[in-house]
C-alpha cells in the first residue's frame, strides 16, 4: 500500500469514527467529510516527527509553531480555527486526526510561556522553547530576531486509531 493509499484509508475511517458525517442523512455529504485534510508530520526529520507525534498521542503536546515565512514561501494557507489535519509519523504513516482550536501570528519574542508549555517539548519552559525553535527556524534558513513572525497554533485530537 502506498503512503497516499494509507492516508486515504485513514481518512475514510476517521471521518466516520470522528462522526464528521453525522448530518449526511439530512444534508448530504458536507465539506468536512468530502475534502481530505492535509497530511503532514511535525519537525524536519523522521526522528523529530516521531518524537513530537508521541508527545501529541500522550496528550502532552497540544500546540505547535511555524515560521510565517515558510507558509508564504510554499504558498500554503495558514491554519484556521476548525481546520483538520492528519498527522503522520516519520515514515509518513497517518496516526492521528487533529483540529485547530486557536491560531495567532506573533513575533518570536512575544511567544508566551503558556504556548511553550502547551508545545510539550523539553522542560516545558519558555527558555527551552526559544532555544529549540531558534535552532529549528535557523536550520530552515531563517535569521530569527524577536520580531520574526511565528504562526502559533493550538489543537485537539479528534480521532486516533
């Protein structure tokens, strides 16, 4: 089975088990069940993807952050409240369906301790978050200052097999 086939099978199962098609009898298929959400992995390596996914599955990680410049460079829309995503592991296998609950674009220097804690990484401190994300964004080719725009996102698990 290809990676795309696995994602399609995951989505077919998830939209039923997460009850995303509950109004079908009255309204026909709706957008949340018709359009497969994007599938992606956290981080920039298979190892980091697996590590961060485990934090999500354990309930420790309920937030993430990305460089606004990356969204713009890839012509990718920003996440929106209510949007769904299929999160994959480092090998590209779908593992969990999440839904965005909060999105904000803030300067790097204004990311707060609560967001750092919700990301669930390191020792959960803001200092740890800043160090890890400075390294991550720098690896991505960015020059990070306190004014560097960061898209912060909170999410909840909708379904996991």
